[in-house]
C-alpha cells in the first residue's frame, strides 16, 4: 500500500501541477487551478480520466464544451485535442493510461 499527499497549493499560487505517481502504463497528476486559470489546447498519447476533487472545470474537447465537477468523471481518448478553464478554484486528478 502507498499513500500519496496532494496538499492544497492554491493559497500560494494560481496554478499547481504535481506528478503524484507513475506506474508501468499509468501516470497520475494532481492539478490545482485558481478560478479563471486556463490550460491551452493540447493532446495526450494516452486515454485520460479526469476526476474532480473540488471545484468546477470547463473542458473544450474537439470543439465540444463540458463542465466537470465533483461526482463526475470524464474520459478522453488518445489524441483528442482539449483545453480547460477553472470556473472556480479547482483540484482534480488527471490519470493517463497508455495502451
């Protein structure tokens, strides 16, 4: 068993990205974005799961806009172009699973 700490960093800065863990084909990243902060369009060469721990994040995936918040999980397939914007202070996990 392993426990991973993901302390709140939004009191100190508006954008925080922390690599939490890496396994054979899986990367887990904790992202914390202050309200209004954005990540420009990009893609990943893996399946991507987004799990929001707190806040609300607006994703634009291949031109389609979706709001992801606590209790909702989003999946993107490899190479789907996406960008995101924090609607409010947000803390979420990005899980990349390579095939």
